[in-house]
C-alpha cells in the first residue's frame, strides 16, 4: 500500500513538472513581445488529444517505479487537464495571453489577435455613476430627428425591418466626458449611435426600431451583475419580436475598449471609428450569422476600404464571455463594435453613415436574391 501511495505521489509530481514546463514554454514565447500571435487553442487541442496510456508511458520513461496499475490515476489526471480553461489558468500569470484567444473569422486590414474586441466588466456602481458629459450631443440628436421629420417623407414600409439594441447601453467615449471620468454615461453613450443609424436607414428607405431600454438600470433594479446584461437584452429583444413580428434584422451596437490606434482609421484625410463584427459561436447556427456579418463586412470595405477590423468570434470558454449574444434568435443578428473608448462621436457617426449605406445595399441584394 505504501508503495502504491509513493508511486501515485511520483505520478502527480511528474505531471506537475510537465504542466510547469508547458507554462514556462508559453511564458518564454510571450516574453518576446505583444505582436507574437500565440494562441491558446492549439494548446487546448493538443491536451484534448492526449490519452492516459500515452501520458503513463511518457511518465514511465522518467519514473521506472510506475507500473500499469496507475492507469486509473492517469485517467483522472487527463480528465482534469481536459477540463481546465487554459485562459483562466494562465491568464493572470502570462501577459497578453487572454488576448490571443477566440477566432478571427475574417481579418480586416492590420488585424491580429491583439487588435480583437476587448471586454471590460465594470461593477454596477461604476456603471451607474453620475458623470459630466457633453450634453450638446443629446440636443444635436434631437435636432437631427426634427430635421428628418420636416423633410419630404421617404416611402417607408409600414412594418419595422431592423431592430437596434444596445446590450451595454451605457458604454460611452472619453472625448465626450469630463477628464478622468469612467467611460459610462446614462445619456451620452452608444445609444446615440443607434439613433443616428436609424435616421440614416430611414434616408435609405429602411424602417428601424431603436430600443431605448436602460439595460444598466434593469441590472441595478434586479441586483444583477454586468455579466447578466445579455439576459436582460434578451428579454427586450424577444418582447420586441412578439410586438413586431416583421422584424427581420437584429443589430446590437457596442463600443470597444481597445485604444484609439486600434479602433480608428484615417481615410481620405478624415478619421473614422472602425467597425468590428462579433459572432457568438456558442450558438449552434452561428454559421448563418457569420454569413450575414461577412456580407456587411465586405460591403463596408467596398465603400470605405480599411474601415472594418473584421469578424471575430470570442472564446466561448473564457470567463465572462456570453458566447451567444442572443444571435440564436435570428440568423440575421450580429453584434457590432463601433469604434472604441477613445473615439469621438463624430468619428462614430461617420462610421455609422458608412454602415447604413452598406446595409441598404445588402438589403437590396438580399431582396433580389429572394
């Protein structure tokens, strides 16, 4: 019995040394700089292919005391290794590894894993905090709405076609806030981009419904954390579908947390917030959503080359990631990051105008195809 315990301890210690060797290898690779495209998926794929017999045979080379009876313990070690989320295991110890995850389904100009969508998870007190912002932006939007209603009415369908929601509706932009403020605001935020988009779609003869529900307030009222945002927006979207069954396209607008150098394109001497299309692979029919996103990506790139960062599928296993983004509700659903925390609303609006034009073009093509 003592020999078995001793052999089992040797097996565990040898496995530990192997894991530490992998960690050391990854740390060494990432130390060469942030532009090296280390990804965790190949490591995960390798682990998933390891069999207990192979591990035991490898360990027996180093430890002659091990024998076949330790296979059950080796099975347990393998099962444990396969259950580990490597991003969570190494993310705190290895710089930048959490940014090398997910899949780039379609790369934009200059896109790497380091330029993909970056999440922030504020606590509710930060999200709901009062901050000074450029309130002229709200007045500006009202003036645009008034101007559109005074123009000669565009022939619009009686039913709504596009639903625009903002799951992280309080995401704001540093240039629009007082210095030093966190980039969240109850009024001056990403919802202004959604309102602008609806106005632009109307100019193209497309009827849109803009969701104005304050998801942040829903979270606070129910005592929920930020990670439950998509559960709240799902309630909103499903209710919209019930109220307006003709809704066909579903756009969830966000702003990224990446810095301005990543989220901005200078085209013909003018700065634009870049667009990024995000797909949730935890949706069993995500390929349909990816096809929809690809049409939009290709069209905006045709109109304004360099404005899209591409199409990205975040890692499903990573902590805090939703992995569906309510895209299972429709094959014509997509999450769109418009610019980042350092972009101004002028830059965001320019990108929105390009997107509206691209969307209108693709809608016409889809109607012709059907």
